């Protein structure tokens, strides 16, 4: 398994954990998990040089970071 695949699948698992935490209203752990997964997906997108994925995941990361400070 390549380094890119490892980063991607770790991000997938953490993202699903964040979605579950959101579904069960586990605040603020859901925001932390979604921040981590967006960051890992951003790292993965940079690794594979996909500009669309870089843009989407950078945008998500900004939104999730804002969510940490706005309550």
C-alpha cells in the first residue's frame, strides 16, 4: 500500500468518525475529527497534486476551523 493510500484511508476513517459524532451530537469532538480528516485529505490532495481536491479540502478545513471558534 502506498503512502498516499495510507493517508487517504486514515482520513476516510476519521471523517466517518466525525460524521458519526455529528449524528450523535458529540460536540466538540465532531469538529475536531472533521478538522483532522480535512487536514489529512488536504495533505493527500497535495501528495497526489489534485488541484480540485486541494481546493475543496482547504475550503472545508477553513470552515471547520471557523467552527472551532464560533459557538
